[in-house]
C-alpha cells in the first residue's frame, strides 16, 4: 500500500498559492513527506512489538514526482499488520499443495503413514525463534512474554529471565555452511514453564537450543525451538487480527502540518 501526498492546491492557503512555483511546491512536498515518513516510523515503533522491525523496514524512502510525493509500504507481513489478517489454518500454508514433498532433514513437508489406518499424511518441523528478555527484535517474542496473563504464572518477566539464564548455559549448536551439517549441542528440558495452551503436549521452551553463528568479527547466539505440525494435528490456527491502519493516522498528520509547512516556506522567502 502507499501514501500519496498530492492535491497540493487544496493544502496551500489561498494567499500562498499565487507565489508558489512547481519547484517550490516539490521542495515543500518533499519536506512534508519526510516528516510523514518519520511519523509513520514513530507510530510503528511505539505500537508494535515482534513485528516492529519488519514493519519499519517495509516503510520505503520517499519517492518524488512533480507535484506528488509517495511513501510505499512493501512486504507481505507489513501490509498484513497494516490492514489486518483473516483467520488462517496454517495446515493449509505449511502442509499445502504448494509445499514440496521431501526427505526428512530437507526443506519441505515429509510423508507419513498411520500404522493403524494406513492413511497417508504429511508433517514438518517448524522453527520458532525466541528473543532474549526485554528485547524488541523483529523475529520472536521475548522469553516469558507469551505467558503474560497466564493463570499459572505470576511473573512472566521473571519466568523469561529464568529460561534465558538456563538457555545461556547450553552448549551451542553449530552448522557448517559448506556441508550444511548441523552439530547439536544442549537442549532445555521440559518443565521450566507450564503449558501455554491446553492442546500443547509440552511447554513452548522445551527442547530449546542455543544456535551459534559465526560472523567475520564475532559469534552471535540465537535461541530456537522446533515444533511439528502434521495433518490433522490440533491448533495451528492463526486468529484474525485487526489492522493497525497507521497510514490513516499519517494521512491526518499530513493534513495538519501541510498548510503550516507551505506558509512557513513562503514566509521564509
């Protein structure tokens, strides 16, 4: 989706309109658009958590054309956050016909056969990344936060810190980029947290690994768990969400500041 700042004749006070050239208009529109983009980023930064990084990266630099300024929001996730999402059964997307069938250990879904009924189905392991406590990263909720308001957890933040302290002590899991082989280290045992939802068979931190990635100047850790989705397994329904509609707030922001910006520009000539 895009925000287009145009129709500038309606934004300019009548007494200012007669002295504006197209170059002047474009300069003021550029300033307004930059302010609008900054406001968009501010709204997302204050209102979003796990999707904040992806959403802000989706807000593109201002594109200028004569008499027109454009700010685009790119990416599937940012636009879903902006406009809202319908209820989605993740079995359809993670095990659907567009997902390739592969051997275990390779990307894609894997064939399974029920030993009692001999019916065929599919399964695959889905990775989940967990942020460290108090982080606001682009991927994964900070440890403990999913348990906020849980009946069996009095202090979700304290729980997250305890999980993090245990996870830090794990022997790291490493991978060889050349061969693609993974050498697993330690895993968290089940029981550090209660079941998050009734249909879960274990807590969401059970089996967590500390994945170690080497970069040119440093080694970085990230914390991952893996859960298996299979044909007919319960859960895996993403509920509908309402959109944030920050673009509408940005549009109102433009309507407010534009007359002032044009008047201030002319007054400074």
